[in-house]
C-alpha cells in the first residue's frame, strides 16, 4: 500500500502543466507591421548619412568595441515570429495587389467585414466592366489573408492560434484603414472610418 501511495505521489509530481498563452500584444504589433507593409505603395528612400566613409567606419568600430564590453539588456517579452518564406510570399502577393484594391476601397465598393476579410459592399454600384476584376481581387485577397493567419500560427509552432491571429488581424485591418474606407461592426452594420 505504501508503495502504491509513493508511486502516486511520484506520478503526480511528474505531471507538469505548461500553459502557453497567446501573445495578444505581440500579435497586434505583428499585424500592424504586416498591414503597414502591405499598404505601403510608394517606395521609401533610405535616409542618407551626413558622415563620410572614414567617420562612418570609425563610429562603427567604436560601437563594436563598446558592444564587446557592455552587454545589452533585453526585457522578457512575448514574441511572435512573422518571418518565414510562406509569410514573405503571401505578404508580397498582398502588397502587389493592394494598389488595385485601394481604388475600390476609396470608392466604397469594398469594405472590411467584421471577420477581417474583404467583401463587396454593393455590387450594383460597381461599374459593370469592373465587377469581375473586383470579385477576383477580393477572392484572392481573402484567400491570402486566411493563408497568412495559418502561416503565422505555423511559423510560431502553434497552429491552434490561427483563429486568434485572424481575430487580432480583423481588428487591426480596421485600425489601419484609411479615412473614408468602410468596415463592418460586430452587429453587422457598416460604418465609414
């Protein structure tokens, strides 16, 4: 009997539960970064340094020496990886598609549904010659958005996070929308930002 109770105690102490919480703040930051990258249509120039080559080399050397003696302090913070070949491929596709979608956002033909996916708000208001193009762009964008959420979850080793990532992105798409764009509220009504 004593052996059984001792064995029970050993087994109970061996059971360790590890709770891995969804990093919501990191997900919001990652979503904002991705959305801003996608919605950036103009190439941005790198700021030019006012230092000449020898000054730049000197400061770089001083930085390297100081870094060897002074270690960096980093706060422990939840991190969400958004860098994988699949994520880069999807965001590149979405970025190349964005200029085509922007005019339809601006005209109010498409909007951000409460799910974070795009939807055609009023097909009858879209000129007939543009309807097929709008539908193709919206379908392609929605497929890439769904795949992006799964790719981010998989890149972080937690495929079960896909729904939470989608929910986070849904809110962030609206937050990052331009003034005048339409979005759907939780109760299904449409509002213009």
